[in-house]
């Protein structure tokens, strides 16, 4: 991450990252042959657009605080091997890719919060980090239910 010195630079960077996340999930959706998998990743792509819209609104109108409860971390993304997206990837691999992406997004927003000089912007990034933690938890729970649950 290059040096970000102003709130606008930080917000612009975060907006760009949300666009990348949207493209990432749209790309994953296009690789899925099962309709329910495709829809799950399309839904995540839409959520990333929601984050982008939220950041743009903050940039244009200012910040309004939100509070979120701490999201539990199952830490499954820490223990699964890295997987590269591919047209023939199965659901397990797609979940691993998504868990890793959400973990990275959480870290990004946490780091941006630490760089923000303005308390309102810092809180915005902490809120977004919590949303990314929620996404990661959903993927980890799905992974646990399908691949780690004992029969």
C-alpha cells in the first residue's frame, strides 16, 4: 500500500479495493457451474458494491457512526492451503479463495483504520473491517459445515 496522506486518498484507495473485490467475486461467480454457488458469489459481489457506495457517500457527505459487535473468528483461513481461482475449481476451493480474500480485506481495513487521523474515518474503516470479518465467518462456517463436520 503506497503512502496515503489524506482522508480522500484513503477513501479513494478503499473504494478501489471494493471495486477489485466486486470484480473478484463476479469472476468467481462466472467460474461456478452450480447455480447456487454462482448466486452465492454474485451476492458477495453485490455486498462489495454496497461497501463501495458507502465509502463514496462518506467521501461526499461525511461520516455517520455505526456500532458492530465483535465477530468471532474461526481462523479456518489460517489453516487451509492457498488456492488460485480457476474455471474448474470445486466448491471447497472456492470457499478457501473467498476466506483468504475476506481475511485480506479485514486486514486492509484494520490497517487503514490505523492510518486514519480522523476518528470518524477510523471508525468507518473499523466498521468495514467488521463487515469483512462477518463475510469471512460466513465462508468459514460454510466450509466447516461441508468439509469439517463429522458425519
